[in-house]
C-alpha cells in the first residue's frame, strides 16, 4: 500500500556550514575521554546543530532552539569533562555551576540569574584578553616609547623635538642615534634594573569594607565596587620603580587605550547568546519529593527559577541585557534514588535529550591511564622531567593500578576515575619528594613497585577509606 509523503517547503541555506562534523567532534573528544560513546554522540549532534543553525537565514535562526541534554551517571565517569571539552572545541563561553548552590527567590543565597551573569563576565574577560593579545604589538611599541621618554636625559620625545629644533642636522642625528641605542639596550633587558620615576594611577581605597552581603544588588546585576570606583576620583602620584616593574604597568595602560571595550562587550554578549554553554551539575540534588515540605519545597522552587533561563528569558547584567534563548544547557547528575522523571514536568520538557553514562570497568581504568593525551601517566612523566628524572611505567604497573582503583571503588565509595589520582599520588609519593636530591636519573615503576607501595593499604578496607 502506497503511503502519502508529507511535503515541506525547503528553506534555503544562508551559507556554508563551518566547523567540525559530528564524527570529527567525537574523534576530538576521544583524545581526552575514554568510552561514553552515547554521550559523545549526543553532544556532537548538539554542537553540529548550532553550526547548521548559523548557516540559515536570520529569521529562521531565531526559531530554532538548542536541544538541551541531561547526562545521567555516577561521579568520575566524564560528564564534566565532556561538556568542558565541547566548549573548547567551539571556543564557546562556558560556565560550570552546581544546582545545589542556588536557592529559590526569597531565600538567602545565590539566585539562578547569577549563572548568566557569571557566563557573561567570563566571556567579557576572554574577549578583553583576546583583544589585548591582538593589540600587544602596538601596546609594546607605545610602552617602549614611554620608557625611553623616562630614561632619556632630555625627557619626552616632544621635549627632544623642541630641543632638536635649535640644533644643527648633526646634533639632531646624534640625539636620534642616542635614543635608538637606548632602545636597543632596553629591548635587550640591559636597563631592567635602572630606576625610573613616573606617575601611576592610584585608585581610591576600599570603601566597601564591612558592607553587608546579599543586599539585593546581585539580582540587579550591579557591581557596587565598580560603581564606587567610577564615582570616586582617581589620583595619580609619582613613584620610583625598576624598569622591569614599570614595563608591566605601562603595558597594561597602553593596551587599555587600544581596546574598544564597548565593542568587546558587545561581541562577548553576542557569543554568550549564540554559542554559550551552561553545565548544570548536581541537578539531581534539587529533585524534591512530591508533597514534601521544607527543603523539598525549596528544591522545587529552584527548578521553577531555572525553568525561565532554559526556556529563554532576558537577564539583566552590568553589561546589558542578555537573552538566554539559544544558550545550550547540559545538566548532569548521579540520580541515586531518583530519576529525571522526578523533576518538575516543565523542566523535563526543556531537556529532551537524556543519555546514561556507563560506570567504569577495570579495562576503562587502564585505558584512562594509557590513552588520553592528558593522561595522568603523561602528566607525571612531564613533571619529573623538570627535575631531570626519567620516569617509566611498565604495562603490568598500569594494569595493577587499574585493578586496585576498581577494587577500592567497589569496596568503598565509588568516585570513578578520580580514584586514580589518589593511587598515583600514593605510588609516587617518595619519588616526588626525593627527586631533586636523588642521583638516579631513571626510575622504573613496575607491578611489584606498585604493590609494595599499596598492598598493605588496599588490603585494609578501613585504612583505604582514609588514604585512598
């Protein structure tokens, strides 16, 4: 039987889709995170959908909203790392917050709008840093000129030009040659210990000492300290310091002159609204039991407060209004004794994608030690190289540490891959302490070495609870 096919009018693309494909995104995540393929696929699709959206006409872009994600899994299996690496791939503004830190409006504590204010603050800082780096060459040139003005006997370049007006051509050339030689010495660092006397900006003292916190200003996005700094006059005073110290102060001032902060803030807000990512951890901690009272009522209240952010609202910050419609929210929680179905229905509907992360097995622990580009093994080898010690691990050493991490997680509290941090520290404790003084420049860590360091502790369950 022939079925009718629903026809839709195609929307023409606004441009070529840029960025990584979902397969490439997963490949990048595989460099740092072991396993958890389902979660990687979900976030890869979410990231690619954002790129697809940007390729559409503006009118259509506004109608396409991100599909928020809930990650379900025990601690230490890679939930936070997946979200953090995802943000780095797209160079997106990213903030990680714990849902349990927030309180319902009317209670003492942080309100949920501060999530967006923190995200904007981070984005503005990043944009300012990026523009500072771009203008570094110009700022360094201006800094050098100011330092030469301070070091030259004739004073500033303007004073030198006025003096040169009365000199012969030969005198002008000598004066310019002196300044150029001084510039060469300055760039070579030969004048770093020379003292210079110049004006520095001195901000007014801290007038907010003892000012009560929680005064309601955070809800309005008002930075009281910044507001008072602008109201109170700044003073300039002369101060003598070394050239090396003066350079950093002058460089900061000159870089600030070259940056258009209004444009930087505008760009930062645009990035937050279009590519921002909020990682909402411990969302299971704000699940309240139906018909509950006291803390449960407050937990449900926090959910209701989070709902407008996820649905799309406008948040007032000290940099201006910020719309949250297209910010991607990734929530995570262990959900021991509860499930995402225990969230209020409205919030459940705003997190349509749910992925479950697998608990770590013995093989996973060994892969975590071997495979990631930032693995603990690579980190410790790099650390020891700074002391001139070559650290080497045998295959059976990695297997033994992985087995011990798995066993301790099974017998005590399961903290996932974080158990490897405590194991590695205990195994290498003596080496890390004695490395600068030992004559041996090559240390081999094998299975027997690991067992000698950990066997007594692992065998005693009570002891391993406190040490490992």
